[in-house]
């Protein structure tokens, strides 16, 4: 005699629930591993801000970390102004749900790992006032949800990557005080939600593209 359909449905639902819990637990472990990897790449933490970052405690209780209340996943990472020194752990890109990453006003150096472009949900990326070098990742445009991008006061060089102009949601673009070369490309006119465009104190040359006149939302041009 077969089991009643309601019983089969209940067992099936239970298995799905247990599988979901296992998946969430694995994802939380991935978040913690990525953050502890970042901590291991930090060579100086003079005020011991990251002393709470321990494998024995929940990453949602760590200084600078905010989690989504529903799933307990890392929602934002704000380490701004902590006087930290080090490089970015490439596997920080394994975080799945952060919408904000703020490492501004520290002493980070080196290049931006290309793995950061895996943070597809980012709305804010602030790396300003550090000592980052090298080129901005060419696939920066993969951060399709990005609204605010601030890398001012670093030592980035090379050219503005074309993929940047795929960021249709971008409202703030601040690249002041770097070593960026080339010209302001006509593609800038595609950023029709842009309110702030700051490119001063670089090595830009040539004419200013008339496409800037297409930026109807623009409030600040520097």
C-alpha cells in the first residue's frame, strides 16, 4: 500500500529544508573564510579593529561587517578610516551578497585583484585614499549594479577601461588624483544617471568629449 500524497510531500519538503540549511551553512562558511583571508593579508592593524575577527565567533558580529538579517550573509563590509595596511585578498570576491565595500582612508597597496569583479551585487565600491597601483580591472563593467565608484587619491595608471561605460546605474564616478592617461571617451555619454563626475589631477589629455552634454542628471563636473 502506497504512502498518502500528503506524507510524500511532507518528506520531500523536509529534505528540501535540510538541504537549504546545509547550503546556507556552507555559504556562511565561505563568507567567513573570505573575510579571514582578508585579515591574513593585513599586515598592520594599529588599533586592533580586527581583533574580533575570529573563527570561533559569528562573522556578523565582527567590526565593520553587516549581515542580511534574513539569511545571515555578509551584506556590507566597511573598514573605512581604520588605518589598516596590507593588500586585498583575491578570494574576497567569493562573497556572494555584499552591496557595499568600503576600504577607504587606509594604507592598502598593490593592485585590485580581478576577482573583485565577481561581486555582482555591489552598489558601492570605495577604495579612495589608499596607495593602490596598477591598472583598474578591464572588466570593471561586470559590476552591473554599481552606483557609486570612488578610487580617488591612489596611484592607478593606464586608461579608463571601456567596460566602465556599461555601468548604466552609475551615479558617482570619482577618479581624482591618480595617474590615469588618455582622453575622456565619447562613451561617457551613456552614463545617463551620472550625477558626479570627477577626473581631476590625472594625466588626461585631448579635447573634452561633447558627449558630456548628454549627461542630463549631472550635478558636479570636476
